[in-house]
C-alpha cells in the first residue's frame, strides 16, 4: 500500500533554553511560568490540565514547581505499555527512552554505535559464530542505587525473548539471538554468540533499540506475577536513565521525575509531563496559554495561525516515519494479490498530499527518504480503470464490503486520521468497494494489529 512520510511540526515556548532527554534525541525547550488555564476549543473538548498550580512532590520527596516542570503535549493515544520489552509504539518508546538505557546508542553527528551502559565491546570471529563481548561501565547504576550488572542484561534480554511480543522479532528474526547464546562472564562482562549469517553491526543496532533496554532484575523478578512483570512495569520503572516513572494516568498523562541516583549528568529539568491531547485546536490553546511548553504534530491550520508569534518557536523537520494502510492478506478478498493491487491503484495520493498541506510526501518503498537504499521511485498513481479491471479479474463483485479500522485523533503531519480514512473510503467507492469505517482508539487498534501479527507468525511457523 502507498506509504507517506511526514514532516514533524512542533512548537516550543521561548525562554532560557534547556536540553531535556526525552528519548535518544535532545529536545530544546523552555521553562515558562505558569499561565492561565486554557479555554476549551470551540466545538471541542477542554484541554486537560497540564500541571497543578501547587508544587507536587517528586521522586526524591521534594516539591517540583511549574518552573522546574516541562510539559510536552501530543497525541499519545497509541500508548499501550511502558514495559521496554513490549513497547513498540511511538509514545511508549518515547517515554521508555527517558527511564531506561541500552548498552549502546546512536548519537547524531557521530558514526556508528556509541557507548552507554557498555563502556566498550569487542567483536571476535570464533569460527562458526561471531562473539560480541560487552564490558559494562562500572559507574552505571539503577535508580535504586544498585549497580547495573551483566546478570541484569541477560535477564532483560531473555525476558524480552520469552515475552515474545511485537518488538521480539528484532532479537528472534533479525539478530537470531537465543537465550542460550547470552553468557554472563562476570559482573561487568557479557558475551553474546551470533550465527555468521548475522552482521555484528546489525546486532549492535538492535542493541540500541528499546527492546534491548536493561531493567533491574532485583526489582522486576519479584513482581513478575503471571505476565513476567508487564503489568507491574506499567506503573513502576526499574531502569538507569535520567528519569523515573512517577505515574501513568491512562489516556491522560505520564509523569516522569528526575532520577536522584542518576549515574550520568543530572537532568536540568526536575519533572517532565507527557500529556495526551488528540485535538489540534486544544494543542494550539495549550501552547498559546503556556499550559504546555512543547506541542507536537500540529495541523497546517494551527501552524499557520501560530507562525510569527514572538513567544513561540515553530520547528518543522523531516521525519523518517512512514505511515501506511495495512491489509489483512489472510482474509478474503484481501488474500487475493490482485485485490490489494487494485486498492493501490484506486487511491489518489496527490489528494492526500494536498490535505497534508506540505506536512507529508509520497514514499512508495519501505526504506525512508535519506536512508541508504531509498530510490525515490513512484510505482502507483490513481488509475480507476485499472483498479476496476483487477477487481473484475479477481471475481470481486461491485459493492463488496470491507471493514477498515480508523482511530480518532491526529495522524503524523497533524491531519486527523478520520479525514484520511474518509478520503480512502471515497476513492475505493469509485472502484466498487464499500468501506465500512470502524473507529477504534489508537491503543485498541494497535492491540488488534499486534494480535493479528502474532497469529500470522504462529501460522507461518507451523507451515514451515
């Protein structure tokens, strides 16, 4: 199916600029004094309060003022979990990047993986396998104050493999990693054996992903319960990063407080509130009143209205994010390749680009723009006659009904998902397909998608 990438729009309130670790990247943000509460958008809901006026206690027991708090507002409705072994949605990864660390990381402007929890590593050719030996930084410690050990790494990676949720393919299929090949040499040394078919460089890339984040075994193991600690980690963190999880109010916000035992440079901002807001007008209201310091993925209308405001900085940047329509290729009529091809030809991609008003571009390949291997070729343009011929060839009757799940809220680029869904519905109606749109919240839609993916993997494994 056609793939679109987006340009991310964010607004930042101006003041003294501070660097805040939100994920692996640095956000430049300002601490602004508390402002009057935002008024409800016309015809919409009231923006949720970002922070209370009275100071609130943080992880170290002290009080946190609004001046020491950064409020980041965006559509976080895709959030399903805060367990790094399970998180595979943008919001979950974004939050986990502030509470957990990996052995290696990628740093903008530097080539190749850089040390994080691992101070160094060596790669050895051991005949039939590669062996990567990691030497942990002896200064690294968890928020509890306990040192990060090789046993913690082995437990974390083995746990992710056993849970086997959506991101597990990075270990299982890409890195071909098994629990038996993860060896604890001593407290600060871990050795991993990989088949020769796996590039050590690829494994080091996987080791920088959220699934490879290290949790403290002594904290998680006693709280595993019946799901290996997944439920517990949604309300507690057990990492070594600059922030700790204070609370997650489902569908409302995540509160992260500075880790008082952080082993690196202490974060400059004491509290970060990640606030869920799914309406463009409310994001505009939050940034205008100062109830939010950063808002992400504004719509074209909001960006135009706020551009030029001397109190705000509008940031527009290229993103490697790809947005696509997934089709269940196991279920009729989508199990027929001609039907899927017909749908590709039925869509008017230029119209979708027009709706995005410069916040997206057509990418018809799996490799994003700016990545090695990206060709920039366009394989599909709207061809209604060809789409109808393909459907006729597949024996699909005019008026055949297909259910399409669409979430409320904002798509990357700031356009509402339902606007994109309605556009696709209209285009497919022109070739004789009746699309029945069913609205599901982002987290519910993604849960359905992940469940289907797990089922397909099981079926494919049984077929092999």
